[in-house]
């Protein structure tokens, strides 16, 4: 049975469920990797600003506030 693709928000919540807060950026990235984060999710977490995050909501806010980098070879608007 095929499952519908999950949103980035759902994937983040899934891979960050074992992280203990407050957490440093590296702890968040390591926790997501340990839970098998996919490439896109890991990439978005890698773009988090350095610092300590008090809870999951702060991590989600940081991920969705960070603008993704453009792909090489693509012109911007």
C-alpha cells in the first residue's frame, strides 16, 4: 500500500521526537540523523542557525524561517 508523501513538518517531528531540549544545533542534527532523516530534512536542519533551542517549536520556527539555498545553475527571480 502506497502512503501519501509526508510534509517536511511531519518528517521533522518524526526525526526529532527523541531529542531532549534544550538542545544545541549539533544535538538536533545528530538526533535527526540517528532517526534516519532523509536528505531534504537533514539539509534543512543543517541550515539552522547555531545556538541552543529550547524546544521543538523553536527548531521548527528556525527551519521554516531559513530560506533554502538555490540550486546551482538556476537563475533567481
